[in-house]
C-alpha cells in the first residue's frame, strides 16, 4: 500500500527498525567512502599544487554545498525525499565513476575541482531530504534513540574513513579511492530503494509558491517559531565554540607549551572515543535519560569543558577533559536534532533541516576567521576562553527553547508529558506550512522535546487537556492502519531536524 508522504501513520504504529537499520547502515557505508575520498583528494591536491590547491579544492566542495542546502530544503518539501534522494544519489555515483576514469588518465588539478564542485551541489541538494527520513519512522523516545544511532555512524566514519583513504592512495591512485566512493554510493542507493518504498510525491498545492520562493522558508520558520529559533542558536553557538579550538587552537596551544604533536593526537582521540561511546549509549538508553539532562545539563558541561581545556597544565589533564567533553557532546548533539525535528511543522521538515545543517557547515569557516583574528590580539589561551563563553550561550538558549510557547494566535498548545523524566508522551501534531532544514541524518537537531514529549505542561486552569497529535508525516503505511482522528499543532508553535 502506498501513501502520500504527508499521510501520518497510526499513533500506535511500531517503529520499522528494519528500515531504520538500513538507513543507518547505508549512511555508514556512504560516509566511510566519502571520508576516504576526502583524504585521497586532499593528498593528491597537495602533490599537484600545495596548500593553495587544497584551499581551492575545499572551497569548491563546501561553498556550493552550503548554497544548495537552502534550495535542497525546498526540493525535499515539494518533491518528497524519495524523488530527491534517488536522483541525487544516482547522479553522485555516476559522477564519481566518471571521475575515476578521468583521474586515471590525467594528473591535473582542474578535474578534481570540477568533481568537488558538482559533488558539493548534489550533496547540498540531498542533505535536507535525508534529514527528513528518521522522523518518518520514529517518534518520541524512539526518535531520540534513532538519532543517537545515526550520530554513532557519523562519529565512526571519519575514524575509519581517514586511514582507509590514506591506504587507498598509498596502494593505488586517486581513481581507486574515487571508484570506492562510487561503490559505497551505490550501496546507499540500494538502501534508499528499500527505505523509501511506499513513498509518493506530496500532492501539488494549487497556487503554490515556486521553489525559489520557498527557499527562504527555513529562515521564516526561525522567525515564526521561538522553539526552532532558540534551538538554532543553541546549535550555532556550540559549533562556533568548537570549530576554532579543535581545528586551529589545539595545535597552537600544544606547540606553545612544548608538549609535542603526540598530545594533539591524544586529545582528538579522547574526544572522538568519548563522543562515540555516549552516542552508542544514547542509541540504547536515550529514552531513559531526561531531555533536560541531554540538552541543558550536557550543554552547560560542554561550555565548562571547553573553558577548562584552555587551562589544563599537562597533556594528560587536557586529554582527560577532552574525553569528558566528547562524552557530553555525544548526548547533546542528537538531543538538539531530535527536538528540532519534533518542533517542525508538517510539510516543512526539509526547510527546517536545511537551516540547521547550514548552522553547522557555516559555523566552521566563520569561527576560524573570527577567532583566529581575535587570537592575534588576545592570544590563543584568552581567545579559547572566549570560545567557552560563547558555548555557555547554548544551554541558556536550550532552556528558552524548552519554555517557548506557541506563537500568538496559534491554536496549538504544548504537548503533554513535560515532566522531564524520559517517559513517553503523546506526539504533537504538525501544522501545515514551511519547510525546516535540519541535518541528519541530516539528523535534524531539534524541534520539540527530544523525547517527543511536551516540555511545557498544559497551562494550569485552562480547562483543556494537553493536546495529542498524529505521528510524523510521511511514514509509509505498510501496516494498513488507519490514522488517528484530529490532532493539535506543535507545542512550540510549529509541528516538526545532525551531519553529513
């Protein structure tokens, strides 16, 4: 039985873990191939043109991707994720296969730049669509677990993909790595055929706006819905606070203190292992951990940890703190995505996820440019402490998001179950309207309570119970259940996003 992507499943429908597993497994394969290709292309660029060639290659890959994220959100909402993902994934696999042929016959930089540019366009178009998939299969506590499982894949991919890329470029040439990435893209395509089975394109709305006009819906969502806006701020501040210390300041600080390059490797390994462990923990037990802890307490811990890292006096203590920061990060990131997704209105998940993904992709260059300039005046340690202050904004924004009420005139009230205990509660329904861009699976990071529960209880003395709502839109109704009647708008004013 096929249904339109806007038909909700029955509220009692079980999570199709087979599809969720295929999604996570397919992403594991394609992400592994992507990181391996990244290392191989960067190393080849170094040999062909040095640092300038690497910079040109990275700009060609990242700038088109960031620009296409906004347009990709509109595509996902108007055409549906199946239409977008099958075509962009097929095109990327074909592009990389063609690139393998080209790079096997020439030793020049321009083919790499062209391939990186086109791949960036395709990844930007596909990102928001992939971020809308998990909320179609899981909701409430189960969505939190699914996003943690996805985050685990994102943590493992660079750890395994980077050495794989180095090995491929050592035993072969760039075309071998490119062909390998194309093969993992085909694996992901096969998974998508299974995952999106039963999806049909959303019904076309009479007098609807053009794709170009809808490209700004993600920012309109931020202006209209306080919860999404504050979750966006929480995500952006953490990304800003992390990027410069990890990518620029860490080696500078280690060099200043005469610890040796091995300390950098130890710190990064401790952070990665901590984040991987807590992401795996969340995949199993996120539904048992209160959302306030996963979102606010861990956010405050991250701010404190980033600050302490700048003050540590030995490689061992710096490594220990980095491991703790990683543990908190593995819980906080999926929580942001989950709440963002749950708070996004129906039919606008793509737009919401696109803006959330943009917060991550756009934060890195902005953070590096801003804090690198400040460090010339303040010094590395003082600028690092400033990053800790920026990170401290995140838990404050998270608290404001959890307390956010629906916009004026919005008939929907907050969802039930805001006790923060982690127990499941009814899922708020979503309203018709904008697209949200989040990143996840492009996991979408945030929307309503991470666990799908209302964060703010129904207003005392209002005389009306907390509303219930149907499950996420777009879930394939294979079970043939009838959707529940009625439903209320999302708590934060919008019914409802984590990292290619």
